[in-house]
C-alpha cells in the first residue's frame, strides 16, 4: 500500500513520545511500583492516539500493521522461533531452577498479548517504521534495526536476562515487520512468549506484580 503523507516532524514527535513512554516505565513501574497504573495509562494514551489518527486518515491502521493482511505469512515466519523459544525457556528454567508455573499465567496469556501489541506498535511501527519512511533522511537498514532493538532492550533494564531476550526479540520482530506489516501476530507472540519467559526463566510472577494490589 502507498505510504500515507506523514511529515517528518510528526514522525520524530511520535518517536519522542515513545521514548518518553519508556522513561515513564523507570519512574512509575520501577521506582514508584505503580505497574497497573502505568500500563493502564500507557494503553489508554496510545489507543486514544491510534483512534485520533484513524479519524484523520482511514488508511493509517493498515499502514501501521493493524490488519489481517499477511497474518498467516507472518505467523509462519515467527512460529519456528516461538517453538524454539518455548523449549529453550523450559530447559533454561530447569537448569536454573526458576520454573514457577502456576494458574496465574492463564489470565496473562489472554491479557499480555494486548499489552504486547501496544508495545510492538510503539516500538516497531513508530520507531522502525518511522525511521525507514523518513523523507528528509535515508537511515541505513541495519541502523534502524539496531536502534529499535537497543531502545526496546534498554526499557527492560535492570534485568539482564530480559534485556538480552528483548534485544534478540526486537531484532527479529523489526526485520519481520519491515517485510510483513502485521502487528497482531507480533503482539500475540510477544505476549505469550513474554508471559512464559517470566514464569520459567525470570522466576517472577507478573500477574501478582500488576494485579496483586487488588488481591490483598
């Protein structure tokens, strides 16, 4: 599809908004421990922005990757990586003795893909996509991929295993996205693999971390 007419100024402002969203994670999630509030606010902000942009340009959703187009093709590309990752998670968790699987993962497998889709939108669509489609400058493909991966990995500081995992994930997802724009597939895999990674490798229960305030 043709690239919508989007000014470079808007593209840079979108990238800045993504960076500020990432910085907010360190303040509200890591320092203040307001995980539920931060995730809810971030989702509300970016969903609102998507809606506002859609009202102005009906083609923007397909351009960003909110489409059924290429769903099967993208799924087939990501599936082998996903299966290998799941096996690797359990093997690593077994040797590190970090497997803490519980029923808590079930609601996360439903909710996390939604948050994962939002993350893929702001990371790969608004960073990788915008950097590639800039009119005033031609940024090397490798630099686009590396920059996107570094930003996504940096947001997951200070957890080293998470930084490594998200860096590799972002490289793959950015490459796939720039070839086949389908955020739904990326969001589903991001959410499911992310949830499983926490319970097998990280020995963390994100369900309690986010919703524990409502269970006490």
